[in-house]
C-alpha cells in the first residue's frame, strides 16, 4: 500500500493530519493550491505543490511546483488526483476537500467517487467526519463503538448488494439510489461494524470523535 495525502484549500483538520503524519502513514504529500497555507501553518513541507495558485496568492518557491492556468476545465483537486494516479498511489487521503464552498465540496465528492471507481482507495477527512468511498465489491470494517452515528449513501443511480452489520438498523443485500435518504444516521451499538457494497459506489460518513 502506498498513500498520498492531498491537502486542499478548504477546512483543514490539523489535529487528524498530525496524528496520521506522525504515525508515518503518508508516503507523499501534495499541496493543492491554498492547501499549501495549511501545511505551512503546521510546519509541514509538501513534496509537491500544484495549482493555479489563485487561492494561495502567489507561486510558491523553495519546493517542487506545478503551476496551471486559471483557465482550465479541471479543478486543481482533479489535477492533483490525476497526478496521484499517475504516480501509482493505491490510497489517497484528502484533507481540505470538504467544507467551505458547497459547490467545491459537491464537486470533490463527485471526483472522489470517480477515482474510487478507477481503483484508488479514497477517503476525505473533514472536521468531524471521515468520508470513505467504496466501489463494489468492497467492504469497510471498523472496531466496536458505543456511541455515534454513521451514514451511507449511494453515489450512482443504483448501487446493489449494500449491507450494514453491527449497527442498530442492519441492511442485507439492499439496493440504494442517490434519490433517497435511506442510509442516513444509523447508530453504533457496541459491536464491530461491517459495511459493504457489491456493485456501484457508496460513501460512508464515519465520525472521527
């Protein structure tokens, strides 16, 4: 497993980033435009900075940089994901990709689903939750928890074979669509959790606290 961290310009969970970074979980760190500012604030140097740097405010110096025109079809986050894929990373953890502007968040969720479907294990760290993207057939497992809620949503018109075990309301071989609230706010009950999908892509909202 090789893990690339992408640091976007939105809300940055510095505490969670520090925990994972100090544990040596990141093989490579890419600052995505204004995400470079977040890294500077915690004293972490990026391996690469990418973007048109309109959010950062200037072209950075003193590190490897790839600059793009502001007039482009892809967002800076999409270009960073493409670079991570080109570098053959199997896992991508995104910080600063949620919160802030809602249109950016929605665009990023769509991108994370797409790259999950391209065979990359993608998760996004928010202020209070971890978003895990699963493309079937795949399974997410977590240890037992007594409190908290977890939500699961379809990111395609139809996803098949969804199951949730170890939660208060269990699902077994259910078909979900992206036009329903089914999957919202399930509850932990002190058991190990398994969430899976056979066909299609889902996103799991998993609490960090």
